[in-house]
C-alpha cells in the first residue's frame, strides 16, 4: 500500500510547505488580485527533540532560560523589515508554531501580540492559533494567552498511551495529556488535538482507544497523522518497528470511520473538523494563499502582480537573532521558476478532499489551467482525479495514492 502522506509531525500544522520540485510549464504569472495573507511566527525552542521530528526545533530544558525578550525583539525587527512586502494587505490568520511556543511567558506572548497588532492590520475575526505541548500547561498562563489574543489552541497529544508516548520521545504521559486538554477547555472554545497512528508496536485496538479518548473531549478539530520516518531524524537513522503498509491502511480506514461517526468532516488528508471549524490558517496554505513567515527557520510565500516570492530565515536561533540585530537583510528570498508553480499548487490543493475550483488555479498561480492539461489528462486516465470545468478533486483512489497523483505534476 503506497503511503499517502507527504510529511507529518504536528498540525501543519501549520508548517508552511517548502516544495522546490519542478514541473515544466512555460508562461509568466499575471495576478488579477492577490491571495489572502496569513502570518506564521516560529518559536524554535522545545524541552526535548522528538526522534521523529524534522522541524526547526532546538532542545532547551525547562530550567534553562530561553532568551525570550531578545528573541521577541528579533521577531519585531524581522516583521518591521518585512512590512514593505505586504503594505496595504490585511492579515486573516496567525499561526505561532515551533518548537513549543507554550514555553513563552504570558507577558512575552502579550508583548508579541501587541507588537504584531501595532504593525499589521488584522481582520476583526482573525484566527490566531498557538501551538502547545502537554507538560508545559499552567491554567493561569493559558488563560493569559487567551486574553492576549490567541483564540485557537493546537495541542500536540500524539497519543494517550504511555508506552507509545515513551517510544515517540514525548515529555508527557497519558495523564498529563488529559490534564492539558482539560485546562485548555477552560480558556479556549476552539481546540485542535494532534494524534499519530501506525506507531511502533501499535495495535488497532490501541489506536481505537486513542481515538475514543480524543473524541470524548469533543475538540473542534483533530489532526491525525500517519507516522513517517523523515530524513535527518533519529527515527530515520534508527528505524523502529512499525506496522506494515496494509496494517497502516487499515488504521487509516479506522480513523476515517470512527471520526465520521463522531460527526467530524474529513476535509484534508490528515485533518478532521466539526462543522464550520476547519483550520482557516491551514486552509490558506492548502489553497495556495500567501503567508509572511518570521522567526528562526520560517518560510514565506508572497505574491505580487507579476511574480511569486519565497522567503527563508536563518534556522539557527542565535544566527537569526544576530542577523536581526545587525540591521541588514534577514535570510534569503527567491522567485521560484514559473515552471514550479503548478506542482506547488497541486502539492497543496490536492490534499483537500473536496479538491479545488478550477478558477483557483489561475487566481493563485497567475497561469491558465491549460498549462497543466497534459498532466490532468494523465491523472484522469489513471483514475486519480475527477474533474469538470468547475472543479478538480482527487478520487478515492487518488486520496489513497496521493504521492502517485502528485508525481503526475512533476
């Protein structure tokens, strides 16, 4: 069974896609209007690096001071230098990811949100998501996060099973996971829980127990990921014994059936939501919207009337803060080749179970849909998509063999 995931770790959560693979299409983009704009803020520290994690996170013990004030100074400087790229544009969503942003003090988070609001025009109902991990929860601090403007919380549970949590290198146990969700519910009415399946030694019954535990809390959103062995991780170097492909496929089917029966809509490869509770920030990624990325290792994608720009900030926190303090340019930017845009669009939009309206391709890439006629024809012949002049969507087979579908556009 071909694995369907492109990458996995947390809700991404909110990690902006960084694809650089190329399709081979000519033309020059022309945008009639710019896409919605989001803001991604990266907080790079965590208590311990998990063996499956390939995100830009740097371990820092709970008793080891984080240079919080200096880092927030750097974020503000980074934002100020980026403002000319987004003049006149309103921000629809903010995602503060990591690392473990819930290591930030309540005062630090309040200052960060105040500085963002002072420099960027936010929509009145902007979705503001903060990532958090069990083991960092304190009721008063999370109430303060909410008071400072966070209105959505994404909690990295991964499992409620102590054995599996140990295998994943998590710092919390099952009791702490339940306590974290209980605390979150006192301050937030929009919560996402991250879970993983196909874990080392996991059985279907154990997965079912995890799903039942998550459903019992009635979170508004669930992100349920197939554990994959990402390059440059401990698990890639020392692979643990994982369920085989057929067992993993059966687990995926269980996830879909169990969550559907609980009233959750499966709207993206790994995302399930109660009605009207889909992640607006991640939808903007999947619909190939724009996002300004600030923070160590943050990526960004910004559209202009005749081009698209990709940005990337230094990954090392010390290098990032030094660059921000130097007064010069922070990180790198490039205009991706026009030929890359169709694949990058499909990499995101075909993860949505409903697919996308055909017009969105032109709106977000600046190219005509005819630029990918050959690839669409091939995908349709292989039974991987269904399409009309209005909408293009993956078939059941296309969802199951998503990598094969996306490779069609390489």
